[in-house]
C-alpha cells in the first residue's frame, strides 16, 4: 500500500511539472501569433494610409477600424492573444492614444505624431517578463 501511494505521489509531481510546461508553451504560442497579427495590422494601416503625398494617419478609433476592416477578410481583424494570466487575454478592441497605459488588451494606434505606430494595448508582462506594450511595429 505504501509503495502504491509513493507511485501516485511521483506521478502527481510529474503531471504538475508537465502541466506547467504545457501552459508556458501555449502562452508563448499565443504571443508569437499576436506578434504576427501586430505586423499584419501595421501593414493594413500603412496600406490604408498610403497617399501620393505620403502617409497620413488618422487619430480616431473609427479611422483605425476602417483601415483594418477594409484590409481583412469579412472585416474581421485578428485579436491580440496574450498569456493566460493577462487581464484581457483575447481582444480585438481598438484604441487610439499616445501610448498604452492599461491592461485592456487589443490594439492601440499611436496618436502621438503621425507615424502610424501600432502597439499591443496591454502593460501586462509577457512570458519574457517585459510589458506587451513595448512590442510595436514601425
């Protein structure tokens, strides 16, 4: 009976370690997908804003939404998929502002200057231990 309990405890410990590693792999995959989505959103904004006189970027959520819905199939733009522990770990909400200062998730179009920077709208930490908001696409 004691041997059986020892085996069960060992199996439990191994499962605990495996589940933690599996969750980390899921979170990293979600983050990599988000960075690809961030790149695609930046391309959509640049294509929408392209004019003969150069790039002109809007400063409203409506402009940002128009830029994305025109460039993505059926008007569905990709969500930001953040790690499980993030406050809002799956969101395609759009925001405009100087720089992300919340954990609301989704995407932020910078209104500081007219450079069209797009950020992940979350100051939460990624699996690498840095704020999501520092990942941006120029």
